[in-house]
C-alpha cells in the first residue's frame, strides 16, 4: 500500500514538471515519461504479493490500453497531441482502473480551463495541467477507497 502512495506522489511530481514544460513549450518529455513508467511498473511487480500479481498486471495493462485508446480517439477526432496520448497510456499503466476517474476529472477540468483560455483568446490549450489537476483531485479518493 505504501508503495502505491509513493508511486502516486512521484507521478504527481512528474506531472508538475511536465505541466510547466507543456505550458511553456507545448512539448512533452515523452521518453522520460516512458522510462519513468517502466521503472516504476517493473519495481511495482516486486512489491505486489504473489497472489495479487496477476490482478496487478491485468489492471495495469487494461488501464494503459484504455488510457491510450481513449485519448488516441480524442486526439484524432477532436484535436490534441500525440504526447497526451502517450502520457495517458503511461498514467493508465501506473494507475490501473483508476484511469476511469482520472479521464473523467481531467475532461471536466479541460472544459473549464479550455473555456476560460478560449475567452482570453488562446487557440491552443495545454492538456497535461488538467491531468495534474485530476490527479490531485483523485488523490483523497485513491487513499481511502
């Protein structure tokens, strides 16, 4: 349990750095996120009890596939970058089935943040800050349920 909380907090730290980088440059450090995900996911396999290992693997792969596919479709039909797609796939791998709540909360945040930014005349809005806000909002739920 403590390892999951450490992974969650590390993921939030990575998203803070990525959000600032995304806002300033409109680029994302994709290779760093993939490496971060691989290291944490591989380390997590050692901390999961043997009877729960298969459940951990299935939840991780399902969450990663779901995050990737949903954001691939959104980027293809509604606009968005490939970095967001890869980031959501990586977050899905680390969060497992928690990706459902994160997608919902980040979409709500994007509606608010995007609406405010569009009124100010910005044509492009960074998406990773919305994912960060969703992760912060989801943290109390993740801790207690």
